[in-house]
C-alpha cells in the first residue's frame, strides 16, 4: 500500500499532515494519538499512513536514521539503469555469438 499512498495523496497534503502532527503533538497523550487525529481531520485512510509520512520527513530532515527520499529515488534510478545495461549486454553477447558463428562457417 505504501507505493500506492504516494500516488493517492498529493505532496502538499503529506507536508501539511506532517506540520499538523508537530503542531498538535503537545495537545495529545502520544504522538500516535496526534497522528490519528490528523488522519481523521484530513481524511487520510489511516494513522499509519500519517506515521509513515512523519517518519520519512524525519529521515529527510536528518533527525532520524534511514534512507532519505532523495537516496531512494537515486537507488531506483540506478537499479533501472543497471537493468537496462544488463539487457543491452545480453543483446550484445547474443549478437557477438551469432556473428562469431557466421565467421566460423565455411564459405561456398
């Protein structure tokens, strides 16, 4: 669901939710209660969704250990690039095998 979450909710809503949790945290007995309240107020599916946005914001801000959004995007890009290079190498390997076999055939 987390992959779908980023497409379902616009970035502005996520940023607003994170700010709201920070603003109302002191008015609730726990951070989780504040997250649940923000989820309810903004119409977000679950408090867990808001929790994941808050945690990712903390990672991106350097307040918490983890993989930042920027690093995740870079890893995704590099993995795609790596897969494309592997496909290209496979094609080149097959082509070189084909042409090597053609060179080994006796000419008529």
